[in-house]
C-alpha cells in the first residue's frame, strides 16, 4: 500500500506529500507536529484503541483536529459480549476483514476519545455503508484539549474530591526534600516549589526566617489548602502550569518532588528544562524527585516515566549537569512503600 500510494504521489507530482510505513499506535512523527489527523476505516481494525487515540493526541498540536470515518457496532443486545470476548469468539481472519471484530458502540468510542484528552467529541453522522448485520458506518470529529488544560482539570478534581492527607503521595514529614535543600543552601534563599500541591515542605522551610518561597501549582484548590494553613508574607502563591511559567525573578533552589515524571512527551520535558534554566540563578540548584525504575508506573491515575541516573542524564540539556542522586523509599498513608529517586542538578558552567 505504501508503494502504491508513493507511485500515485509521484504521478501527481505531489511534492508536499510524505508517505511512510508505521503502526497506528507508534506513529513516526514528532510530538505536537500536525494540525489535522484523518482516518478512513482503519481505527476499528486495531485491538487497542486507547493506544491509537493516545498516539493521535501526542502528534496533534494543541487544539488540533481529529476527523475519521469507521464502522460501529449496532448489535441489538446491549449486554452482548465485550470487545475482548468478541475477538476470542470471532473468525480471526474473516471477521477482522469484514470490520466486525474490533468495532465498538458509538457511545463507547466517544468515551474512549474523550478519555484520551479530546473535547467537542461528536458522531457527525451515520452512513449507508455496512459490512454485516451488526455494523454500520459512522463519522466522528474531535479537538485536542491542550495538555496544560488537562493537567489543571485533573489535579483540581483530585484536590476538590479527596482528603489530601490520605492520597498516596502525602508526606506527614517531607524530610528528604528538606534535608537536600538544607545541605545545598543553608543561607538566605529564594526557593520555588513546583507542583507543590498541599505539601508541608513550605511549613518546614519557613523555620528559616531568611527564606522566601514561591509555591506553584496548577490546582487552585491545593494552594487554598496551604493558604488556610499558613499566613506569611514570605510565601507567594502562583496558580499555573509549570510549562507556561515565566517570571523575572531568579531562584536559588528549584524543588520538584513529583512533577517531572508526569511529562510523557519529549517536547514537554524539553520545555520543562527550558523553564528551569530560565528561572534558576547561575549558582542555583534544582532538586527533582521521580519514581525510580522498578517503582510505580502510575500515580493519581496517570502514567509516569520512571528514571535512573542514565535516563535523567539523557534528558538534561547541555547547560545542566547532574551532581548527585539518592534513592528514597516513601511510605504512603496506607503503609505501602513507593520507590523514588532524587536528583540534584546544577548549571554546568559553574561546576
């Protein structure tokens, strides 16, 4: 098919067409590199649609558009077997070829697209086309929700509906973060805690009256929890997304207990370090904590990236250097262990 499509493009002398062989759930395109994704009768042929829509979300630019036509399941029995059961009981070749195996109900498909991070998800119509008594053609459209909007919605929901002292990441004493900050900067310091949530770290840092502290989080509710707990003019509260953060102020210490490992795309991680580098003093340090390799693969219902020394070195831009790392076991409020690793990073030119 690639060969035929390439031949057609050549016959049309289409210079603005690129044709390549790739899997739907591992598209060989950069993050946020396309404006529109189109598909015709292909998505239903994949057994893991979550991966496909996740990959489409990755390659689309913020507010980019998805438009596709496909087959849907219109079988009468609403309690009929699940997709997995359908795959096991169908003819492996004929039913896949006829777009019977792999089809989903319209509402299930819409919910799956929404779960991948899209908004304004609609079935725009049904077609006359059918491959069996239980299938019908349908068209869909959706728009990619920008990732910062998704992050804000996700974390705001958690802090509104959950007891923050019972969530798995809560620390009754953030001793490791505090120790590393104290070890690397004991004098007067301008400190930023990114993705602070409702952490008690700020309470500890205020014991040194010379510190000034900026708390940054995408959730307004988490910041309100801290505001209700402390009142100090040395603390500044900023509700915003770390990747969009700008300020003229420079910080001696950048602290991030568990934000970086949520950044799944290379482009987001590059932007993170760009922001860090822009706001960090030339002699400042960054303390970043993530789940380590072999630790959890998810947190708060979101996928994360695990790290070790080698993986963090591969992410660091040339102007930043890893000077120290330390593994740490966090005991959750439920008494379970979570394996973290802390990285201490400094600007290279001052090593």
